[in-house]
C-alpha cells in the first residue's frame, strides 16, 4: 500500500514540475511589465511543495533524508504554505480580472482619477466630458459606445488606458476603448482634443 502511495505522490510531483515550467514562462512574459514578482513567489512555493512531495514519497519507501523532520511536521508546514499559495494566487487572479474587466469605481471617482492623470481641473473635466461617445470597430464594424469613466474603469493602471499627447503646443488625449469583438477583447485607440471632443481613431488591437 505504501508503494502505491509513493507512486501517487511521485505522479503529483511530476505534475508540479509541469506547473513550474508554466510558471517560468509566465514570469518571462510578465517581467517586461514589472508584474512578475507575485509569480516568483508562487514559483518558490511550488518548488517547496515539490520538495515536500518527493520527501514524502521517499518516506513511504522507507528512506529518511532528514532525520529530524517527521511527516506530521512536514504536513503541517505544507498546509500552512498551501494557504499562502491559495491567497497569493487569488490576489493574482483578482488583479488579472481587474485588468481585463476593469475596477468597480463610480463615475465620480473615475472622473477624479482621470482629472488627476491628465492634469485638468475636475470642474473643467465635468463641463467638457460627454456622457456617451461612439466609435466604429474596424474589425467587427459595430458601433462601440463608451464613456471616459468606462475607459478609466477598464484600466486600473490608468496610464495604460489614457495617454496624454503633447506637441506643437497642442494637447490631445488618446483613450484605449475596450470591447468584446468576436472571440476576444480588442482595444480601439481613439483621440480626443483638448476639449475632450472625439477626433480620430487608430487600428484596434487584441488585448
């Protein structure tokens, strides 16, 4: 029976090895955006679990690598770090969902955030902004309705959704309007002038 238990634990360890390779690929992708730190923590925890699994399998086979470490103590430590792993992964997924679907803030909060980002007084923003804008998607040809608060909500890191362009004494604002198109989300870069009026759009891109 212990041999069967050891075999199952070894299979579990091999699955963890696959998870390590996936985590390394995610880190390579996210490190260019300074977002890899949580996945480094997760990778470290996976490596610890891998050690715990292999140690447990060897104990089932009668091999004791660390004489002062009992299975009971190891199980307790694995449970503790397992809870940390779950919480960390939940936070990572929450941030991912916010980046995809946006953060839940009110229109007032979104306009205040927009005002601070572009350096325009909030009273002026409220007097210029329209409740609804529309742009045609160059992929699905549908009219996409949007508002500035919606753009802000869709980008918790506002600098990714609202870009201030300055040149020749003229200030304009580039908004990345996100909408579901076909089988995925696309962003349409739209330009607004200093009066927050829609002026032009650029080719859309997949998120």
